[in-house]
């Protein structure tokens, strides 16, 4: 379904530019990374017992801690896309 929508957009629009850029975002809570995972990563956890889900999240948080946790809090490292297009 999503690909069909993209096909429709590209049929009626001409993309003038597309830009990917880093968008690190500070999470001010101690559970910032885990909260972000719970909010945005849902599909892999569908039907999984909550204990198993929380264990996976906890293990992930510990693996990313050395790189993404600072004295100020968690830096969530994600990428945005900006697109400019005009209707044909």
C-alpha cells in the first residue's frame, strides 16, 4: 500500500531535490532510549510477551549506551528526509 502511494506521488510530482540529514535529538529522561524504542518500534514486538519485549529493550539500551548516552541524557540518532517536489 505504501509503495503504491509513492508511485502515485511520483507520477503526478517532479522531485526537485531530496536531502537526508542527521537529526540527533536529546532525550532528557533517564529512560529516553527505552521510551523512544517503545514509542516508535512496535512491529517486531507484536504478539511478544511483555517480559520478553522489555528484556530486548533493556539489552538494546545497554548496547547503545556507550555511544548515545551523555551527561545531558540520551542522544537519539536518527535521520530525516526533506523533499521538494512540484506538481507536473
